[in-house]
C-alpha cells in the first residue's frame, strides 16, 4: 500500500493566537502534514518543506519578512496565506521566489492540498471566490465578536500605527480602514483611539514572541 509522504510545516506570524489557530485548523490532517514549529516573531529553526506565512497584522508577501524566509536554507518552500489578491501584488510576491499564494478562504483540506502540491514542486495560486469569508484559523478578539479584519486593524492600532500606515500594510483603502475601526469600536464599546489601544493591550492584540516546536493541537488531541 502506497503511503503519501508527510510534509513538514512551519506556521509563521507575529501573533501567538494566529499561529495556534492555524495549527488547530490543520490538526485533522496529520497523515499529510506535520506542523513542526509555530514561529511567532521568531525565526524558523527546524528544516521544513513549507513555511506558511500568515499576513495577519504583518507586511504583505512582497515584504522583507517573506524575503528572509525565502533566503533561509532551512525553508524549502514559502507560501503566503492572505486576503490580498491584487494581480500586481501576487506577481511581485511570486517573483521573490514564493511558491504559493493562498487565500484565507480556503477550507483546511484545500489548504493542505495546496501545501502538498507546493512541496512537490508546483507553484500554486489559490485566490478567493469574490468576497469569501475566512473559514478557519483564529485571531485575537474573536471571542469578543471581532471579525478577522476588525481584529487585524485593532491590533495595528494597538501597535501604534496610523490609519495611513494600516492602509499601506493591509493594502486596504483609508475608507475601508475607517469602516473597520467604526465597527470594531462599536463591538468593544470604546469611543476613542486611546481607549481602543488600552482594550487591545488588555485583550492580547499585541505581537507575541514565541517559538513552539511541534504541534500543540495535535499533541492535545493525542492525549484525549
């Protein structure tokens, strides 16, 4: 009986909640992917077939963080996990040596398919269909009713970025940023930026620094 090779994955983002959410999303696919490291604000230290870079609160796929992953000899392939599918951004990211440009609307099974194809040597671009919602993973503030986009904008406010800087980092318009801010403020019941920052600090909307070897979600499931 032929058994497919299990590929080694690192999950990369500055926020611990985000990488742990991705880990949990992949926990049912241990026969195909092994999460060997969660890297939140830390370098990948184990050899991996694919490093999945989540753009939540981060620079986009054409930025310096992704360039460092591409240049890392421990990382065989880099895939970017994103909402932003502007054609020029997709082309620019792939031109840096990124092998996958994957939508946050992909179900877990299709995300695993894409990473396996990337590991096998293919370049995979999987855009979202229209304005599809994020279907998996986690983000800070989710339990408070924040959408992933609202949480991302609030996390960047908590980091001290201006609206213009947030627009540039997320590739959204200023009007969209203002709309997300208004809806987020209503949900967390604040009426000023300073109060939003205090709320964000109190609720974990800050970049965390950790490196976890192995998959906490898989180990937890194995113990139950």
